[in-house]
């Protein structure tokens, strides 16, 4: 399974993001490409403890959902609502300037460091290894949303 602990996986995500434009059509969902860029950046900020996200996890999401999402090759399902802090139309960072926002996301990917034990809003506390898997799989999920495989 791909993970951000592998430099090649980070490079592959970067290359896919570099093919994204503000006009790339989505395959599903409501996010625009620019909102997706800000959504991913917010996720990496949260994983670093720089953004507070209210926990919504419960025993089911901390066990079953976490196991499936981070420890199996199953493709993440479409249409799962994010937390309000990760929704660019609610509490997420609003898109501002495309080049600047994309550059910030790419910088966050390059600098991504998993912090063992840091809680995820849905999955609860994650190991460093799980954070690295999440970092890849979250980006991959949204890149697929825009047809960037």
C-alpha cells in the first residue's frame, strides 16, 4: 500500500497535483479543484496540529472504518461527508489564489511528517505509519475525484 513514508509516493502525488487546473472537471462530489487543494492543505495542517478539528470519532470509526480505510487496499467510497472544518463552504480554508494555494499544498506534502499518537477527527489516535497511509490515501481519493489517477 502506498504511503508518504515512501518518497516515490509523495512524488507521484505531486505529479498528479501538478496536472490539476482550476478547470479540471470533477467526476463526483461538489468540490471545485481549488476547494480540493485547500481541503487537502487543511488536512495536512490538522495532522500537524496546526488546525483544530472537533473529534467525531466513535468506537466504530476508530476500529472498523479505520481498519478498512488504512489497512486494506479498498478504494475509499465516494460521497462521504467531511467534518465542517474540512468543508471549504463551512469551516475550511476558503480558496484565494490558485498558484499560491497549490504551492502551499505542494510544500505541505514535501514537509509532511507523521506524528505518532496524534488524533484524527474520524479515526481517533493514529500511529505514524497510519498517518503516512492516510496522507497518501486522502490525496489519492481526491485526485481520483478529478480523474487524476
